[in-house]
């Protein structure tokens, strides 16, 4: 269960500094946080959504964690733009008796995005982060 506010190091930026978020929306299968002190015209949000389809063995769950960050265009400095990133887990929960497979794929994705060899990197230089950032392979 997530805390009411994310303010004890749960979210960090590329320099490793804490970014604080406060909960502002919660309903059924959706939860959203906004950055503490965000500017209204430049929202910075972290959201989580879950949806299930099917029944019995064919039941699947799709879970999404998403971060959207508003900023001003570097081209004209007046146009607000939004950069988004998200992680999607699509799991065949009707066919699973443990979360071992879910843990495996999440660990592999997290390590690919945030590592270069053994080092854990938040500065945009991890293998997976580089290919996302540059549109490369």
C-alpha cells in the first residue's frame, strides 16, 4: 500500500534528488499524485491505474504507472508541452498462482532501464534509458 504522500525518497530525479508528490485523486482502480508545489500551468503527475478483463483462467490484469511532466517549450519558451513515460504490466493473473513471473519481468525491465553493467543509474545513462531517450538500439 502506498503512503498518502510520496515524500521520503520514493521518487527521485536524474540527479538522485527526492521529488515530492502529494495524493490528489483516488477512485476505484485509479490513484494520482501531483508534485508538491507544482505550477498549475505545468502539471507534474504520477498516476497508477489497474483494469481487469476476463474471468477464471482467462482473467488478465493491466496495470499502468505513468509520469507526466509539463514544461515550457525550449523552442518558443511560451508553449506548454508534456513529456510522459509509463510502465505497463499485462499479466495473465487467472493462470498464475504466485507473483513470481510478474516479479521476474519487472526486475528485468527495471534493471535494463536503470543499469549499465552493475551500476544503478538514475541519470539517463542506463542501457534502456539511453535507447528510450535517443530512439536508438
